[in-house]
């Protein structure tokens, strides 16, 4: 008999039908009640086995983690918390699981412990929910851009350029590290390497995305990116996924509108399509919050917080206005910020971003027009202000509990200004000739942004550590599985 998925069975009204269900045992109680999960739903189905007619040797093999196939009649359940169950007529153990050695016993496990067994954590309710939401968000992103006529581009994972100019890149080489070829001046001779030059894992697909946008009009990339930043925090990964749209003929306001529309669209999609998972994660978060002091608890539960982002227009302010708010804020004046705000030009930290969102405006915030010194070379330069300060047409979107979730800008379309800025920042102009051609041949105003996918998943699931929203986290001193 063809297998029926548990998700479909839980919603059935056809009692009395014969079905076959295959899945993994979550619990086995009183030698007769088997809770089975096949991954299609966060919820289990209960199968009731008649222990008087089932061989004892088979019953002993029904352990947490074992894989089973049951065939039987769908009946209305008399037990609490479930509507349907299966009265088992045939039972087969597909795969045994040694209960003594299986690390996922039916009890509460810490997220730290589950990170150590990341290859098994998908089998828990928490990670079933998290990765179902991740899947829905990924689909919603493609759906959003396709509905708007964007072209999906695959930009290279191996690149010879540093899009951010930050230098925090993983090197790609086939050279023998114990016997490196050298040039006459003693430096490594990359001409003998696989690509004939120094190459790295990409930090961003933006530069290649710009090339495509200046032909197709509107494109987006969605792929893995890499940062060799030695950050052991709850918000950083060495390997993560980025969504990077680039749009010709878009100015800064158009860019902000698109980013806000995208975030609201994908959050709405998750609320509409992952209600069971989000209800579970809401409860999980409420339990976690009970361990915190009252003043550190969120004012909103997970689902209320998600709806709150949909119902409010994002607050748009300039960096200069933000600095004034932060400078005059109580935490700054009482020296409670770890990084005190003293002067214009300070690089805003997560604590400042979260203050603006969570305490001051109490809604998502878009910050614009940052000092040129703290932003990347490709951002469009504004006119110098009255104080003689140089700013660029950047925009960052800040979310509660996360801080920066989107970073973007209008790009500098002037070849002369871009070349001057690159020289100031010691970016090799000759090597980037291919990129500068976009400014030589039919340059137009254009914009784009990057949305860190894991930070989005972190926000929507209410998880508090970014390592818990990517299947196999890559962090300093950790590349397991």
C-alpha cells in the first residue's frame, strides 16, 4: 500500500480508511501507544498496537529513534491532544535504533548539546520547525522576485575580487602548502596556482550582480557567501546565505521601498504557511524567556512581533539624526552602552541599532546617509554637508532582536568619482577594469542591497543563536559534519 504522509492524515475526516504510515518512533508508551513522526509535520500521529497479538521480540525493537512502517485503520482518537490515530494491523521495523546509545532520548535537550549532534538535531520538534520555516522563507524569496520579473543570477563562489574591500576572505588554492612556489622577491607565485592568480571564496555576489543588472534591469542572487572574520558571536557565521538584488534605474528611495516590501512579503508568507511551526516556536520562546530577568524579556510574543513588522511602516532616518538620538539617550548619558557615542562618524554597534528599534522608535528602522569613511567604495557619494562632512547614499534596515538585517545603497554611477574613491581606499583599479566598464558604457543610476538569510530566519523563528538556523554551522575552529 502506498505510504500516506502524516501531515495529510492529521487533517483527514475519512475515518475507517486503511493507510500505511512510515516514520521514526518518538515515544512508545505502555507497550501499545507509538508516537510516529515522518518529518512532514511537526506533529506526530499515534499508532495503537495490540501487544497481546504482537510478538514480544518485535515490541522490544520499538524504541525511540527506530524506523517503523504501520498499516491499519484510521479511527477517531479518544485521547487528549489528537483527533485521529491508527489502529495497527501490520507492523514492521524498518530500522533498529539502540536505545542505550541513541542521544535523542524523549526529554528536553539544550541547544548547545544539540549543536554537538547537528547531524541528528533535525529529528527534534524545534529543528523540524526551524528548518520548515527556513524552507518556506527561501521559497517566498524566489516567489517575490519572480512575481516582479527579476532575473535570478548565479554569481561565482570562487572570485579574484574583494567586493567589500575588507580583506576577510578564505583563500582558494591547489598549491602544495609545504612547498610553495616563490617569485624572485620571495612572495608566493600564484601564476603556478590552478587559476593562475590569487583567488578566494566570495564575500558577496554584488559586483557581478551589477554587471547583470545593467543589462537585464533587475536581477537577484541567492547563494552562499563566506567571511573569514574571527567572530565567535550569536550573530556571525563563516559561511552563510545572502539575497542580493541589483536594480538599474533605482535610486535610494526605490531601494528602500523594495527592501521593506520584500521583508513584509516573506514574513507574511511564513505566517500564512507555517502556522503550526510558528505556534510551536512561539511557545518555545516563551519558555526560554521565563529564564531571563523581567527587564530582559521581550514585550511581544513571536507571532505578535512578526505581525507588528507587517502593520508598521519602517521608520526612515538619517545616520546624523540617529547619532543625535543616541548621544542624548539615557544609556549613553549613564554610560551603559559598551561603546559610547561621542561624535559624528562613530560606527554603530548592535547595541545602538537595537536601542533605536526596540526602545526609541519601537518599530523597524531604516538608517540612511552614513559617513563615507565607514562604508564601501561603491556607494554613491552625496554632496558635502554644511559641516564639510562626506556621506554616502547607504541604507541599513534594523530589526528588533537582530540589529542590521539588510545593508544596501545606491551605487556610484560616475566613473570619475568611483575611480577616485577606489584609489583612496587602495582598491586595485586595473584589476577591477571589468567592473568599471559598467560606468564607461551606458552608466545609469542603480541600487541594490544584501539580506543575510540566516538573520532573517533568526528573526522569524525567534531563535537566539544564528548557529541554530543553518543546518551545519561553520564558525571559528568548527567545521563539523
